[in-house]
């Protein structure tokens, strides 16, 4: 499933900020409706050419986004803004 097609009711995507070259993983920025705060979230997209493959996470066959902790939003924003390569 393409990441832009994962639109659960509890997370309103404002921007897909990163997708791997093969399309299998994405990071997005958006509003978590439970607290109306902007957050980062991520998901494994599954087969991006098959809308029946909902990727992970999914709940009752509905594609979802995994919310990242709000406390690390500044760190993530800085890494994304600076495109800092990281060695693990």
C-alpha cells in the first residue's frame, strides 16, 4: 500500500517526509487527533503496488501509523532538517 493511502481516523497526515527507495517504509508528520498535537509516525508499507497489502501496523484490516513519542519530536525534526547521515 502506498503510504499516502494510509489515512486512519486518528492520525491526519500533513506530509510524508521520508520513504525508502523501495517504498517499503515511511515516516510522516501529522496531527494525532486524540490530543491535537503534531507528531511523527512511521509504518511498514508492505507491497506498495498492492492496496490489499495493508502493511504494518494495521488494525482490523485498516492501515495505521505508529506514533513516535512526542518527547523526541525536536530530535527527529533536527535530523530531518539537517539530513544528518547516521552511522550505526
